[in-house]
C-alpha cells in the first residue's frame, strides 16, 4: 500500500483549529490523528469526545483516534459515536486486550494497538491477526515536540517481519518525532502510516511539508 500521512491535531493551533483542519482537508494528507490523553496513563491532558465530535463536523478525512487513557473500554462506543474511524488503545492499559479489540471492531471502527517505546513487539504475537493497525510510539507518550527514539526503527523491522511471515494485512503506524529527516528510513523499515505533528503544523508551509512527506519513496518503496 502507498503510505499514509496523518497530521496530529495535538500540534495544531487551537485558536485557529478550524483553519488548520481545512488545511489538512485540502492537503495530500490521508487521516487526522487525534490524541486523547487523560492525565493518568500519560502525564498530560488533551481533550475528549466533544472535541473529536467537533473535528468530525468539518473533517473530510478519517479520524485516527489514539486513546492514551486508562480503562479505554469504558469509552470505545462514545468515541466511535463522536466520529472515530480508527480507534487505537495501548497494550499497557488493557489487561483484557483481546476483549477490547473485539469491542472496537463491534462498533465498526478499525482496531489498533499501541506500544510504548519500552514495550517489545513480540508481545503482540497472539493478538496480531486481530489487528488492523499497530502503532509504535517513537517518543514517550504525553507531549508533542519530543526527539525521535531511533531504537524504534529495528522494532519496525521486527514487527514488519512478523506481519509478513504470517501473511497479515496489519498496518504499522509510527507516532512521535516523525518528520522529513526520518520518514524514508521508517518507510523502508516497514511503516505505512506516519503521524506528524510539530513537523507539519510548525512548518512555514504545512501543506507543502505534507506533500513532500507523501512523495517520499514513491519510486523505491514496495507496494
């Protein structure tokens, strides 16, 4: 598949959120990435389903909702109703992960599981066939603008090998410190969805940055 670009709304200008959403609508981006933080699973609070619902009203592209929260199973249906097209929960927050993944799928949303930087990919071996997406955190979750953790790249390779060996269609997504400086290396390793926040919204020309990120590897990556 051609890789997807998912600008992270967390890095947008919330005093002009509508303008930034329209920029993404009119760009070559594929998804909106929406980080939901509760101040418990991560040391920060972002926003909840009311903001997701507001974004959905003007977004013309799918909402990729990343739940960085404890007990996500309590809110799956509400986020789906608010407009989430993809719902990703953290392995570290779900003691009954298979049940939570099935709960997401029952709503009609695509199901993803995220791993923190210290969590090895082999822990997903049993659940991998059930997943539409695996999100590898390439920074410690909770705050935007952090430096990329390069140990993520061998993790991507290992996960891509697990997916290929089992002939699965699970997609690898990367979130944290992603930009033009490392996008091609991530894509070559096997990533297919790139979440980018500061590198897009803080750029002089966000739309052009998205276009450049989208065009990376056009002639070198496998379909």
